[in-house]
């Protein structure tokens, strides 16, 4: 088992009342799964994804990731954990505007303290695999949305994560670009066994996954 | 990793050029000011460090009390030398008598120049550790010898070897050059000493000095000592403090206290208030140090403010980096190294600015500061300075930016809270508080200087020159020369005096007069003048009459000034006598024939001293004072005078000074301080405005959408301008109210040092506040109007 959420609650105080963002979420994810989280706006999809990605905290419940209990870990260990095992893909790509494609890909490796020669090799591999060698010296602003997201996925993959978390990865793309990204996810999941959890609005994209989780008002339905 | 940070930092700088110019430019300006002030302070603190033994050298000082007022100074009587040599010689390695530094004529062949120099006892050159380039180390051994500074030797001898050649001093004494020493640097108390002649010669050629051997009351000499190894200044002072009081009854009533004044204090801590050492120039070192620190602080505040203002843009980067696995420490490290790069870059620009402005600054401050390229200490200090500035300027953005939560910034829901701008506002308030205080301080300093400048001097200083007459050649020739000069048409009236018009060189006491209070210890400024003195200066006679050559008895007459009339307590001074209180061998009594208007001879900030003008019976004055012909040009007059002068004194170099120029010297120090603080204030304001400018542009951008919505709803340009400017103006108003009391307190304290001073008026403060507000409005408006005029459709579409 890759991760397990048990009775997760998350809330904010608003005018003396608790407004629940997540309510009693229980979830088990096995390695190699491809899960789509769906639900209307404000149902807590992204919050759940961020909790899983350890970018956000929760108020109650337990969370085990690779049999480490995340809720008891300190911030520093938590970030070590996710930098080792989790890659993020964002709706608006979130590449660093001041760095070239190549440099953007290299960045996660820097934070993992990987040696220069090895970094070069890994980046070259990734460029090759995604067919973007010719674009390595361009800045994000010089790429189309689909190409940027391709780089975003490549960056998420370069650290060889066990889990990819994608928050509406195709939300800013046209249908053809969406198709390409989803095909890529499917391939990664099937051929390399990378576990993927995506948040999506689109039924069509959700179909790529092996399991769909529906949320409404912070609750699993 | 560091390389990656470098890259990001560099590209960031290039991408936001406007921001970079404001940030780097502001910081560089601040650093340049701090660097220059640092160099200035360094120069001040190393004053006299040319002398290797500076820690063990001291000058012998004396405090005496007249009528309850204690005066302190370096003038000591000759018998003190014998007393110290006889009783205390093991306290000193060396002890030398020394004359004041005076101008003398030096002549070799047909070359004649005027240079300042001293008479010293034999051990002088060794005590001060002069660097002998040529000739004898012990150059004062022979009575008829003279040591020259290198520049003096060059001026007299050119390429000839000066050693052994004969120089004629004061047109009468033939002395052999025994040695040449390196020029003493500018930041040294002996910078003016261009030659040294043996003390014995001084005694041999001046009767009055020889006669002063046993005169404890004639305080006309200087004495320097080098301490013996096993003792300290305090110990020796303790031993010798009562030596004069114990040995001489006559002067004991003035409670003379002898003490050693260490060389390290000569320059910076040379003020004495009622016998106690009370600071001195060191206060300016502190003042400029504080200004420098503040200017740097202002520049750092800009850096912090602009960096945090831009944080929303960098926020995304923080979020991405955190989600990829960066830890907070790494982000802090990244932002600090970025800050370091910017500071380093600014430092390089600052050095360029310093190099460009150093000459101008040297002119302003009368220094000869050179850039210390080869000084390891300087570079070490600079590195610490850079690191410190980087830390100071970068720490707030580093800590602030790195604390962002990735989820918040990435989701785009990140909003700086209601109080997120508060630290920024506080920093702006600090900046403007400092700037407004600077403005007020500068205005008050300038006002005080102008106030003293506009004070009536009591005589007409325009068109008046003085010519020094230090040589025996002038003796007895006054009447002849007066006829010649006036006859030439260039001079309408002339006179002689024993001290320059703008100084008091001599003070006397020991008189008796009718109605003198019991035990009164008088102290009168004493100037010997020719009968035409008042006429040539246009000095008004307020009572009685001027000297007249028609009355032979006037040779024992005196004029007193108005202050002296009050001081002596005379209702009707005319016809009264000042008698010598020496009963055995009295000088003839002096009859007061007139009262003249007070004239400023000392500090223009102090009340005029009580003084008497005595008929010069010996025709042995130090200066000719000449009233130039107002119908001719000054240059024409000077040429005519020079021709007459050369005809009669061919061997003496012709020198003259305009009195108004000499008088202007009295303001030089305050004016320098005023100009410098004016310049620094302007820079401080400029830096603050740069910051404000940058900040407004960010706020305008931040509120772009809001401005767009408001405009769509019907806001006018004025409404938007008003909205954006108001916030900043509020901050500046707060700053004013903090700055005014602080500035009032400090400047009021400063003014207390000047007995003749301005009264602080409310409008000075109002003016400074108005000025600050106007500058703020001007700075803010540029961006505010630009933002207000932008097309709302564009700004709304971007979302």
C-alpha cells in the first residue's frame, strides 16, 4: 500500500463556526493505481490533493505514507518525504519564468543534492523522452501551453517519484493538448507503474483512471 | 545550487530594469555616502598617526583661573623648562621647548619665499621621528643651522643639493642647511612646519625671549615631551601639576595647573570648558558617523521595501520551489545570496561613485583623502560591510518570502493580509523621519551661519588688505612707506597693527585704575597700532576722539572698545588712566582718549572681547593695513602697491590678504559642516524618494485591477491620484510629527554652544514639513497619474 488516509477532517473557523473543507475522508491507494478525483467547485478536490501531497495540513485524522505516519512528522521530514516520492503537476504549469526548460527540469535534482554529471544525464534523458531537446534553451513564456505542461510533467517525473499528483493538469489546455497529456499519464501509469492521482472536472479525462472518487462538500460520496 | 541562485538573481535584475536601477542605484548611492564618510572618519581618526611615537608624545598645557573663569591652553612660561628638567627629568625621554609656527622669509640667491616654521630644541626631530632624507640626523646641533622640509628645499634650491648651503632667514640671519626631512602630511598638527631652526637661535635674536628666562608670568612658549617607558601621562601629570604654583608666588593666585595633553587628543578632543576637557572635533566625527549610518539605513530600507513589495511576484516562485522540495532554510539562503549579489553589484557602483566624487569631496572638506586601493584592512572592512548590508537589507525579505505557504500562493488565493503592509509603512515612516530631521538640521545650520555672517563686524572689511611685516627691514620705515603708498594713489589710508585685524594675538593684565574692584583680575585684548588705525578700518569713534599726530601726548594714549568700557566699569572713561601695577619699575600710565565701536576679532559666534588699542611707539608692528582706492580696480591697486613694495623691499616676497577673505575663514569650519550636511541631506532625501517612487509603482500595479474597476464605475483621474497619494502622504505627515521634536531637541542643543545664535522659529519646522510633503506628492504623483490614466479595459482583461 502506498498511502492511507483515515478519518481526515479539515476545517476553517468562520464567524465562530467550523466550515469543513474535508469531512471524514478515508482513502487507500495502492501502488500503480490511477485515481481521478471529481466533484463540483468547492467540494474539496484540491484540498484533498494538497493534503495527500503534504503541502497542506489537516486538523484531525491519520495519514500514513509508505508506512510513515505523516501526521506525526515534522515539517522538515515531511518535505524530505514528498521531495523523494511525490511529483506535482499544476493546472497553470507553474514553471519558473526566469529559468530555461533545461534549468527548470534540473531544479528538483538540485534540491535532492544530486551530482552535476548525473543531473545532466537525467535532464538529457528526460528531454529526449519528451521530445523537447530542441526547446531546452527556451524560456517558459516562449512555449505553448501544451508544451509548458509537457515540461511540467517532465519536471514532476525527473525525480523518479512513486506518486504524481496532478491538479486539473489540462484545465488550461485545448482538447488536443489535453488528449496528449492524458495519453502520457496513461502510458506512465501502465508502462512504468507510476501511481497517479488527478483532480479533474472532465468526465472524459476521468475515464483514463482506474478509479474515480467523487467529492461533495468535503465528503466522499 | 549557488549557481542556480546566481542565475535567477541575475535574470531577475535584467528583467526588471526599472526596479534594478532604483534598487541598485539607491543602495549604491547610500553605500557611496557611507564609504566617503567612512574614509573621512578614517582620515580624522588617523590624524597625527605619522608620528611613530604618537602614544607617548604629549604637549605641556596650563590651566589658569581669572575671576573664577578657568582658561586652558598650550602657552607656558620659560622657567617651567628648568623646573621640569631639574626635578622631573626621569619622567621624560625627551623634553623640548618650541616656538609657535610663524611665517618667515627664506632667501637663497635671488629666490625669496615666505614659509611657516618653528624654533625647536635639539631633540625635536628625534622626538617627532622626522624622516631625514638628506643631511644630518641631528640637524639642530649647530646654532646657525636650519632644517628644511623637502618641498621648501625644492622651492629654494630646485635641483641643487641644499645641504651646507646658506639660507638667509628674515632677511638677516644666515643659516646653513643641515638636513632635509620628508614633508609632514596634511593630516598632522605639524603639517605647517616647513623648516626648523635651533631654539638657541631664537633666544639669541630675540631680546624679550632671552629675558623671559625667569618670567613665570610670560606664557608665550610651547613645550613637548616624550614620556619615559615606565610611566603614563596620568602619572606624570599628577606629579607635575603644581610645579608652577609651588615655585612662583606671583602667579599662584591664578592657580596654574600644569598637565600633559596627549597627542592622540590634540586634534579631536581639544576643547576645554572651565579647565575640563570637553570634546572638540570628535563631535563632528560622531555626527557624520551617524549621518552615514542613517543614509545606509535609508538605502537598506528601500531595498527591503521594494523586495517585499515585489513579494507577490516572487511568491509563486517560492510556492513552486517548496512544492518541488525546497526547504525554508534553502529559500532563506537563496534570498540572502540574491541580496548579497545585489549588494555586491551596488558596492562596485558605489566605488565608482566614490572615485568620481572624491576630488570634489576633498575640495569641500579640505582633505587629501586617496582611495585606499592597496589597503587590505579596507577591503576586509568592505567585505564585512557588504555582508552586513546584505544581511540587513536581505533578511526581512528572506524571512518574509520564505514563510509563504505553497498552497496559498500557488492557488492564487494568496492575499497579503490587512497588516502585511504595516512593516513597510513603518519603514517608510522611519525613512522620512530621518529625512525630515536632516532637512530641519541643515536649514538651522545654514541659518545660524548666515546669522553670524550678517552680524555687523564693526568696521568696513571691504576693500581692506593686510601685508605682513615680520622682518626687521620694516622697522622705523612706517612714515616713509605711508607717504609712498598713499602717494601712489592705490591706497587712501593705511595703518599698522601688532596683530591681524581678524585676530587677537596678545592679552594683558596687571593694571590699576580708579574704581577697580578689589581682587579684580583683568584680561584685556592688547593691540598696538599706528594713529591711523581707526581711520583706515573705518572704525567708528563713539566717545572722545581718535589718535592724532598733532598731540605729542597721544603716544601714551589708548583707545578702548565699548565692551572694555563696561568691563572696566567706567562711566566716563575719557581722561582716565590705566596704570601699571608694578610698583618697582612701572611702565608709564596710559590715558584713555577715546572709545571705539566693538569689532569682531575672534569668533563671530561669541561676544566681542574687551580690548585696548595702544599707540605703537616703537614702529615695530606685524601688519600694514591698507584701505584701497575705491576708484581703481582691486587688481590695479594691488599691482601699484606691489611695485612700491618691491622698490623698497626687493628681498622680501610681496604677500597680502583681503580682510573680508580672512574674516570669511572664521566661518570655514561651520560652512564646511553645513555644506557637507546639506549634500548628505539631499542624498538622503533622494534615496528616500527613490524608494517611495519604487513603492508607488508597485502599489499602483498591485491595485491595477481596483483602479480599473473604479474607473469603469466613473472615477476621475483626480480621484485615483488622490486615492494613491493619500496613503503615502499620511505616512509622511506621521514622520514629520516624529521628526520635529527630535530635530528640535538636537538642534537646540547644538545652538547652545554658540552664545550668539538664532532663535528657533516655528516656521523652520513648518517649512521642512511642507518641503517633505511637496517632495512626496511630486514623487508619488508621477506613478499615480500614470496608473490613473491607464486604459481600464486593458488592466481588467489581464485577469
